[in-house]
């Protein structure tokens, strides 16, 4: 009688949804009663979870994860008949929200996965290292300090897709095996982040030296070359500054500004080009305090009388000079070294020089032939390189 009264009092546009919900709910109750244990088992499978349109993101990321052979219920439902019954009751509530379109997106887990779910498969007492063999992870010590598994491994099954804001209602139709694999291929969302380890160690006053967590010292092969420090590291940084930043960002005493990364997965759904915007390798060396000791030390080439020799060397490779020096003070003031305009003052160093210039050059970005009708071309091109 109550249900019938509720249906009569509901607005016309909701009556169909209420009838649909009650029909579905009755259908599932009949299925449970008819099939008993086998029906309960069928509705607890990962395949059943994937039948909901809203669960497509979670299903396809799980399918592409390292936990694809572990059923959803193994992690999301605690053992015992009471917990199973509670979950099935919640399922009816979720069915109502789905039918009435009142659920919120992106879908968020109400509770973190408990350690007991992980320990049903993983022996924490004997788990010392990761599969790579390099990282030292005494799991028993972490558990003794009440460190939850999900604090380090929260992205292992779904790649943190809810946090990445790619699971809204408008995106459900785009999900398939291909997108699931793409989202799980970005390791920074599935693997433990080094900054998580470092931040936790700093708070707990645990050593953050490389040897604390790494058995090999994690020194890349390129760093072992004899000319790495004096020759090749600058060129390698220019080609792949992102790789350098993975380790060296933690070695800087201050935050490195200007390094912004836009991951490829972010543009997958929006169909826009992925770009990485970052500062140059030279300016990175001025921002990172780890580089300071070397980049503020006078090189062996700077012998007595180098002032008279440096012009010819600068013409060969100005980039080599700019690894330590600035043409002028640009805001990267982590190094207190000599800048080019310390000895070569520019007449237009004042940022408002264009306004005072007798000829309109407001939109000019570099010298043209017209400029050299008044200015000395050799002097200008010593800084302004021609195409």
C-alpha cells in the first residue's frame, strides 16, 4: 500500500522510473530466491559488475591491471555472510539511484580497501622487496607503523581514474579495452610515487638517502661515464629533462618552478594534443639547488686571462656559457654568478625602453635590417643571433 501511495504522489515524470525500479528490484529478488547460492555467486562476479554502464571505467581499468585475475568482491567485500548480505542490500539502493539517475559521478569509494584484503593474497611478513628487486620495502615494518597498503598502492587496480576526472557520465560511452589499457599504461598513476615515500619518511624522521630504499644506489649507466659531469650530462638533460627531474627534484632544497607536465592520458578523452611545457635545462640547473655546487664553481677552462678569451668560446657555444651564466638577471637567482650584462650593459636593459624609443618598435621581437641603419650590427648580433 505504501509503495502504491508513493507512486500516486510522485510527479508524472518519475512514475515511470519508480515502476521500472520496482520491476527490476522484484526481478532480482525473484532471481535470488530461484537460483539461491548459484544466483548469489553470479551476481558477485566481476563480469556482473561490468554490466552496469556506470562501472565501465572501473571495469576496463581493472581488466588492464595487474589484479585482473582477482575478482572485484575479493577486495571490495569483506569475508562473511553478514558483509555479503549487506553488500547485496546496498546493491538494491544503488539500483534505485541508477534508475532515478540520482547517483553522483565520478564514483568514489566510500571506504579504503583494508589491509586484510591485501593480506589474503600477499604475505607481508616475508615481503621485503618489489618485483624489480632494487627497492627495499620491509612491509612488516610499515604495517607495524600503521601504514595502510592503499597509502602506497592506491592506483594498482584502477589507476586513480576518479581522481583524474575521466569517469563522468558523459565519458561512459568512450570506455573500452583500448582506453582501459591507455589509462593503466601511465605508470605514475599505478606505481607508488617516490614523493609519497619521501614525504612519509620526512614526517616520520626516517632517512631519505638513496641507500635507504634502493639496493643499487639507482645510479643510471650514463652517470658512470668518465665525462658525464664535465661533458655529456648537459646534452642528456636537454633531450630528456623529465627523466632527470624524476630523481633530482627530490635533491633540491627548494621547489623547482616552471616544470609543468601534461600527461598523454589527460588528452585521450578530449581529443587534444598532449604537450609538455617546461623550463630549459640551463634554467633548471639554476633552479635546482642540487646543481648549485658545480654550477657556481669556476671551471678549469676559466684560467687566468680567460676574460680576454671567453668571447671566441662564447661564439662557438653560447649554450655552454648559459648553463651557469645568464645574459642578464632573469629571476633565476639561485646562483650568485656573473651575468653577461655585468660587463656588457645593454642600452635597452630597461623593460620600458620600447616606449622611449624614437621610432615605434612596440611589436618588434628582434632586430631587423632597419634597426642597423642606426645601430651597430656586429654589436647587436653578438647577443641577437640571426636566423
